[in-house]
C-alpha cells in the first residue's frame, strides 16, 4: 500500500542524497497496487512518455462523494515510481480537487524537476495532463 502524499514528502525530507531519493521513488513503484493485465490497453496508455505508462482512472462513489480511483504501471522502475507519486497525489480526490492540484509544483518541491532527464520530465507532464483530462471527463459526467 502506498504512503500518503504527505508521508512521501516527509520521507523525501529525511533522505539526504539523490541516490537515496531515487531508490525511494523506485520503492514507491514496488508498493503500488498492481494494474491488472487486462488494463494494459491503448485506452489506458499515456501518450508522450518515452517508457510505456498506463493509467486507469475510475470514478467511484464513496462516503457520499465522487472520487477518482487510479491504478497505474510502467515498464521502467523509476517511471513506475513516478506513476506511484501521481497516484498518491490524485487518488481519492474529487474531480474538482484533482483539477485544483498542482502536481508540477510538488515535483519542484521534492527537487525531482531538476533531477529528471528532460525526457522523463516530459513524461511526467504527459501523466499530469492525462489525469487532468480524466478528471475533467469525470466532472462532466456528474
């Protein structure tokens, strides 16, 4: 089970060097709930990522509110960890909350923006754009 986004931020602050932070991101990917094989579809594939990335977004009704539920996967360990960060950030939010969330600011805060290759940074932006589109579609369906 993934830690909360607040726990992840706290853990990042405890890690001194980038090698440790890099390993932690990979570990987050290992903690992620697996994406079922049948969800590895073109519809769930995130365009614009150098690695293969899939994100499945569902709108669930729980506790009297509609919330996004995300699952994801990647064929690259570090990217799978970045997917886990996105899931920790967006999972359980209403579509409105998701649209108001600034994932790129979080990546700046964690220092990931300057430690990712330009290709991986583009992939992160593609993931954020995909989740935002899914949130907009979910919001329109309510």
